[in-house]
C-alpha cells in the first residue's frame, strides 16, 4: 500500500493545472478570484481544466468573500451546473453569524452532490467551537477532509491544535483526513508527518511571482520532493 503524502495545489486555470500535475500534485483545488480568497469557478473553467489534466479536481462552492453562505438556492444551482459538467469532488463550508456551522445550508448543498466526496474548508479555523462543528458534520455523506491550518492565523499558530486533532483520529467527528494549508511551509512538514498527517495544501507557495503569476512546475516539484523525502533521516528543507 502506498504511503505517498497527498499534495493539493490551488489552480485557477488550465495552465496552472498542467504545471501542478507536471510538478507532482496529486489533486487540485479549483477556484477563481483569489482577491476574495477563492470563489467558485465557472463550469467552462472546470471543463477546460478537466480536459487538460487527469488528476483529482475539487471545485470550490463559495459565492462571496467570507464564510456566510449567502444565497443558498443559488449555491445549490451552481453545484448542480458543475455536477452536470462532470465535477465529482467539491470544497465548501459555511458559518452562521455566531461562528457556528450553518448546518441547514451545508446539508442543502451536500444533498445536491449525490454522495460526491467533499472538503470542509478553512471556515473551521474561524469557527467558535471546532469540536462541536466536527460532531455536527460527522455523519454527512461524502465529507472526507478538513482543510485547516489549526488557527485562523495560520499553521505557525495552529500547529499544536493540528497535532492534538491528529491524535484524536477515529473518534466521532475526527475520522476525516486533515489537509493542512494556510501559511504552510516546508519546515512544518516533518513534524506533521511524524503525527501521521499526510495531506498538504499549497496556493501561494506554488507561485513564486505571486497570485498574478501562474503555478510554477518547479515550485510544486520542490514540495513533492520534500514530501517524498521528509521521512528519511537525512531530511533537510534546504
């Protein structure tokens, strides 16, 4: 059985997708408008990316900046359009004004996904009670991943929580994969892998020239190389 760590890369278009796959990405998170921290791409964009690469694609379902759901009917409709275009994996997550999970909206959207696998994204890092959120979502069909830095401020602040949550694997609400992203650096990787956290998400780290530039195959390859070597005794981030 393979123990290869999962590397997920944010892609905005087919050019990004091709470079990320060539660099060794296992999966892409498809978004648009990073000025709003990533919104839902169009079905046309999804179709172009799907035609360009053959790795897994998870499509963001998020219509506006922030973590409020907004128009739930529109969200359900957009999800349906993407499903009709062939999308079969998604990313979503909505909070209410008090910082609790917006369970009604999440359930409505998930019901329209027909059992597709999905990630609850970094809304968990803004939740008032992470443990309660996990337990409320525990039995929803298709939920297999939490994208999290452990804290709203990023992995530097959230690392102790990530390690603690990894230690609860198997408890109700803690069966899902921890996909670590948000201020993630290469020097975080060994400690995370040592805690059996083996899924990693990068966005800006794959773009040396910033969000106005494309994904760099070389940058993704550097992450792939470190992930593949990090368990060895001679590991170094240099």
